[in-house]
């Protein structure tokens, strides 16, 4: 029933009467149970003919907004979006909505206005209708309609219409019931449903209601007037259902422990056919009392109704033995698919629907009483969420799962090591490798002790720990770990197993990080041979091995040798995965970089453009991967002397990265540096300086003061000072960059030669001829040892040394 809301409905219609060329947003605010969602639903129904698309999202948290948008993507293009991460699919939908005006998006039950700000800023061409309890300032040009309690006459009409009891005495009793219930629509609806279902008169119901004083329920509901009102109603309904349909009371108690929306009906019953049939019957009873809404697939229970049910369950504040909560967890555990989400993509829709219920049920267990079954549910859900790029949600779940595993199994169980590794991985995903390191160390120690030093599980732990050291710029610490992981894998799996190829690739990458590309080359060649023999010449993993080998040739400045490898890798990937797969974009980027190295930037440009188009289509316009493609394209424009065209791309890349990863993520520093470099190319050094300064600050904070990336940031900032004729300010930065690089990478690394060359130029500018010559001479020796006599860097340094001698009249 929808009564007494004509004025509010007209206000919403007027507010959303603007043309669809812009985004018009309207918020309906009011207390819980007042009918905000119903008003939004009624508007959507009345205005159905003016919109090409209407989509409803439960929007209590940002991740729910992303999930709702992602579900829209899967509805629009089920095959293309089925395996996309939630944030990628959500970003794609925003682009789709911008291109298809004439839509209505309903964001129901928003808890914080800032949760909608980013979304509203990315949309155009439609209307957004928001419902919320929050009476605060909303972002942008959002107007508000305040929805108050129903008027007495409308309240009585609602009750008499639903019950079908319209006699004068019934109307009088209905008015009194409405007053007792504070004219709250949800409460009136549930009261009327009870009267209708039980066949009593409004007067009898009024007498029962008055036996339950509001003071008691207000206290039980912590002073929430709406919750207290619903608690009074549930007490009356409970009294009847306990006698007539106890299974309905039990089911309500179980469902109160899940998230309120979209509870899968397939989960109810926990796999027992008889129990599932009883659940279906109980749902019918609860629906008849307006306790739940149901479809053939899902069930929804209003938040206030859930709170009232839980309040009855926990009046004594005893959470130590809650059979309803245990049953809810057991059913969720049964429904959870326990395959590998990385490969079992058919399980993704179910995992996506179960994730909010896993989060909700966790809140009902005190931390000291979380059962092992909950840990398994959370771990599986977190594995899925990490694949979806929802790193923060995954991190929270992995943290709880690790705590549960340790409590249940003891601190030295191998499964605890797996949980620690999962948790460490999310730290790395969030740009916090320093926090991952002690977790990886402990995971390795546990696995070695429990399984022995030569178990394949130890190789996995070694590889993860080594990768964390690499993220921290400590390649020399990673090297022996990767070497040992390779030895274990070869011994346990044989020298020709594809797993050995992966370990060889990891080790080769570390050699490259250490400036030992020639040693990496042999490892990459062997990895390629193993993979081709084991998997065939056209397997996608062969393309990965080809790309790694080609990258090593590029490190050795042998771009002509890298080119055919990158070309073959691209051909394999396109054939195996299709021309529009995002991995194809990566291969295109690799090939484009090689063209640039060969001085063929115009050919690289076309490849970079195609790579960007594929990535935007596959991942959406706001994915961090798009930022990488934009940065690469911008770099090619800079190579072509078209810095002004690069500037806009770099700005967009920075905006995407900040929005997706946060303002303090190391990737933001990369984007800032690239943008600053473009400003330098345009002769706008003053604008570059603060960007380089911020990039340095982010990198130091995120990675520590001794990370090689800090040396890169210092060098960029110092070079900017040099551009500004401030060599004395540049000098200590270049000196610190050299010290960091030598310590982290060793005195013979090619990057040390680069740092020394920068230092020599600065000494030269300061008139310190002897220091400049010493620095460039040492740089030349370093480059000679690391890169050989024919390498361009070695030749350039040799020429600069001769130039200094001539300039200052110094002897050879």
C-alpha cells in the first residue's frame, strides 16, 4: 500500500524533471522504516516510460555500490563482463551510462554522502535517486526531499485497507494503533499484516500492543525510536508464531544473522531437502506477516526487523551459545563453493552474492569465539575478492581467517602459514610490502619446520618472501631465496616441469634487477625451452616466457633481438585469447616499447593506441591498468616531440591512479613523476618541481628511505633543480641517490654508472673539475664492467670524460 505520499512523490518528480543530458541527483531522507525505499520504488514505477534503463542498488557501503554497478554490467553484457573484477565492471558501466543517456539509478540506503561523490562525478546523461537516513549536505547539486512520518488519517487508511476492516470502530482502533506505533509506515504495514493473517480485530491487536510498553523497547533498542517500535511488533508476532509456526521463528532468527538484502534461497536449509522445504513454508508465513520480501531466487528482511529479531535473541547479552548463528554459518559454509576461484569462474556469481553475508555473520561472533568454519568461509571469500581487485575487503577477511586458523590449529600449523601468505599478499596489493615481510618470514619458518626444508610448499613460501624483498628494492636479499626455490622445485618436480620454468623466470628477473642481464638471459632461454616442450609452442605461457626473454634482450640494449620475440608473443596471445583480451594489450605495449627503442616511435604510437582501447573496453575507463596504458602512450608522444599531447594523458593517468589506489600508493608517485617529466619537456620546470617533491615523499613513506625507487625520485628532483640553475641544491640529492643505489644494487650495477654520471655533470656545473672527472671515470669503469665496451651508455660516458678533460685542460 502506498498512501499519504502524493506530495513527496510529486516533489521527486519535479526534481527529476530535468533533461537527461546532465546528471540530476535527488536524495530522499528520513528515519528507518519511514518508507524511503517505497517512495523510490513508486517513482521508478510511475516514471518507467521515460527511462530506457532503471537499476536499483543497495548502497550501504562503497563496495556495495561497485557490486551493484558490476551486476548491471553483467546484465548488459553477460559474456564479456562475467569474469571481470567488480571495480573493473563498475568502471565499465560508468562509461556505458555516459554513452547511453536516459537512465535512472536508485542508490538505496546510502550511509555516507561521500560514498556517492565519486560516482556522481563520473556520470552524465541520467538521473540518480538516493535514499538515506542521513540529513546532511549531499555532494554536487543533489536536492533533498525529507520524508516524515505518515499523517494520522493516512496511517489509519493503510491499516484498514490492508486488513479489509473498514467499520467505524475498526477505523477508531486503527487510529489508536497508528498513534501507538508513531505513524511509522513499516510498523503499520507489519501490524496490519498480523491483523489480516490472524483474523483478529484492530481493537484486539491494540490491546495486545498496549501490553508491551514503549519504554522497555526504547531501552532495548538503544533509544532508536523506529527500532523500538518494530521490536514491540515482533514481540506480538513472536507470541503467535511460536505457537502456530515455530519453524518460521527459527528461520527469522537464522536470517537475521545475514546481510538484509539478497539472501539466496538456495542457501536456506543447508543442503538438506527436508529442511529446505520447511524453509520455503516458513518464508511464506513470514512474508504473510510482512516480515520478509521474497522472490523465486532471494529473500530480503528489513534492517529494523532484523534488529528486532536479534534483540529478542540476545536480551541477556549472551552470545556464547547462539544456535541460530551457528545454523546461519553452517548454511553459508554449505553454500560456499570451495574450488579455485582463479579457474572456476562459473562460481563467481554465487561467490559474489555470498560475500556480504560472510561479512555480516562475522559481526555476530566475538573475536575470541570465532569458529574454524567461519575462517574457511572468510578465506574462500577473500580469495575471490582479491581476484576482483577488492583488496581492502580481502585484507580484512584474511586477517580474521588467519587469527581463527592460529587459534584453532596452533601457531605452527602449515595451514596457518598459508593464511599468513594470503594476508601478506594483500599487504603487497595495497602497496605495503614492509608489513608483508614479517608475515612471509613467519610463514616460511612454519612451513620448513612442519614439512621439512625440501617440501614444494617451502618453495612457494620462499618465492613469496623473495617477491616481497623485490618489492622493497632488496633484490640481493631475494636472490638466494629464488635460487633455493628453484633447487627445491627441480628436485621435487623434475628439471623439465613447467613449474621449474616459472622459478627460472623469477630468478632471471632478479638477476636483471641486479644489473646482471647477461646471466638472466640463459635462464630465460631455458625457461622458454621447458615451457614449449611441456605445453606446446602456442600455449599462452610460452608467450609469457617469450616476453620475459625479449625484455632481457631489451635490458641488454639488444632491441633488434627482442623484436621478433615480442612479435611472436603477441601472435600467440591473440590466437589463444582473442584480439580484445587485456593480455593482448600488455603484449602490444611490450612491442611498442621495442619499436621506440629502435627509433620507430610512430609505429609504436599505433600499438599504444590499440593497447589503450583494448584495456579501456576490457577493464573500464577508470582501472589502474588504463593509467599504465595512458602513461605508455604519453611516453611515445614525448618521444615524438609532442609533449603537449602527452600532458593530458598523464593528468588523466594520475587522476585514475589516485582514485583507484589512494593518494599515497607508490604507483601514484610514478604517475606524478611522469607528469612532472612532461612539464619539464614543455619547459615548465616550475610546475614540475612540486610534483617531483610529492613523488619523492610518497615513495619514501611507502617503500622506506633506502629503496632504489627513492634514488630514482631523488635524481628526478635533483635534475629539476639543475634545470633551475640550482646545482648546489641538486648536489646532495644526487649524492644520496648514488649512496642508496650502491647499497641496494651493488657498486657495479649499471644504475650506479647513471648516478655517477649525474653527479659528474653537477660537479662540472659547480666548477669542481677534479671531482667531475673522478665521478665520470668511475662511471665509465662501472658501465664497462656491467654493459661492455659497445653499449651506448659506456660510449656516452667515455665521450663525456674526454669532454671534461678538454674543457678543464686536464691530462688523460
